[in-house]
C-alpha cells in the first residue's frame, strides 16, 4: 500500500521525535564512549540502537516506553562493558582486539598482513594518507583495535615507547 491514512503518519512523526529526543538524552547521559571510535562490540551496540529506533518508529506494536527501555538497556550494557574492560584484563581480552604492527622499521612484519587480512595496497594507502611515499620512512603501521591504521613516521617515533608492546608481539 502507498498510503494507509494520516494516523500512521502522525504516529511515526510524534514517536520519531520523542524517540530521537530520548535517544539523544540516553547517549548524552552515558557519555562519549557510546559513540567513540568503534571496536566490534561498539559497532554491535550501535547497530542494535539503530535497529531499535527503526522498530520504534515503524512497528505500532512496540510502545515508545518499551523502545526507551531498550535504548537505556543497550546504553547501560555498553557502559558496563566499557567500565569492565578498563578494570579487568580478562574482560578486555574477550571484548576488544589488540593492535597489531603490520610494518615495523620500514619492513612488513612477517605473517601480520595475512593474519589480519590486510593487503600491501591497504598499507600503501595508509602510508600515502600519512604523507609518506616510501615504506622505509615508516617506523610503524599499526592496525588499531577499531580497524583504523596508525602510521608513525620514523622522524616522529621518538624513543618508540608507544610501539614497545607491538614490537614484543611481532617478535613472538
């Protein structure tokens, strides 16, 4: 059907505005972490929040109060997991991946590209984005926990202390 009447349209507008306001309030209350650069767990929560919003808007059988409760539950779970990962290394290792060095001292780390399913072309793109035209100018290219690449130019590597944990894992 193309049009079932104004009642459904008005409901969608009213519930949409209210659900959006509730979602913004919940996200502001739970802090920046909910919308920070995402790891896999954060992405799942974000998709679930979007799905919940769509369900509230389009499914008349779901009351706004139920949707608001779902937003709150998802945000509180996100908060609890984020807090738990700060306090518990075991939980952190379950929920979050670790960063991996794909390039160290201008050389690919053996096996790292295959393990992380990253192509040399993706490394080259990351190097170019960082303004480097030569892999030899990179102290490191790191695949971060959120899936982004960090490029550390040799001239900015300093004492390499930010790379120490990556070096020990690359040598293992």
